[in-house]
């Protein structure tokens, strides 16, 4: 994919976005997924290249990436994003989003509807990833809307309560996110030892 700006008023084509996300995500897919992280959706795609967890440059929409890096690799510099992504891959940790494209609309109901619509596809994608140790849902709304269906479908979740999204506006959410993700990954390591 080239690095060209989106034209003013031009929406980025959905197929183009899916291809971009898939290419980057596949680049960092572990040979064997041990722990699957589940996010909500990619950030808004208003420019090219669009921001994304697996995009090489750290940007303002990388709250989830920063929080995962702080939780799992507190001694690594998150601004060296590709090194952190390589470490995630090496450790068998991979992220999928509940909704593959950015969610249109800012209302909570828009997000609920998007997650509900994609729930069965999310289960299939998670099972195809075949995490050997389990999964962590990194967003409370996704947990609320999809956790039961994922469990019932055979996905082992490494936590029993929602983990809040690590928003910069809520420092307590960041601290809780770090603690809960560390705990879940630690549980995964001890369960399968």
C-alpha cells in the first residue's frame, strides 16, 4: 500500500481498508497464537495510511497499543512500535478487532449494533486464530456484547469480568487495564505450564 493522503471528501474504500489491515495484521501474526487480544474496531480512517494497532508509526489513536505495551513490556519504549509488535509476535500474542472496519457514528448504540452484527463472524475469526492459551477482550463494550457468545462458541476467555478500554481521559481505566491484562497473561502462562 502506498502512502497517499485521502482526498478531501473522499471515503477510503472498504476493500482497500480491509486489505491494508489484513496485510499489517498478517505481518505480525505469530506462527502459533497463544493469547488472542480482542479490540473493538480500528480507529477512524480519515487519512492514508489510516491509524491501526499494527501500523508502523505510533500516533494519537494508539491508546490500546500503548496500554498493551505498558502492561506487557513496561521496560520497552512504545515509540519503537515495530520492536514492540515484533515482541508481541515472538510471545504468541495477536490482536483481532470485533468489528473489522472503523465504526461509523459516535453513539454507544452505533457501537453496540456494529458489535452485535459482527458477533458470529468474530467467533469464527477467533476460533480460526486458535489461541492455545485463551483470549482477552480489551474493551468493556465488546465484553458486554460478545463474551457469552464467544465462551459458548468454545473460546477460552482469560478473564471473567469486563476490562475497561485504556482511555487517556480515565487514568484509573489505564491502571486497571494494565493490571487485568498482566493478570490474564500471567494466568495463561501458569495454566499451560
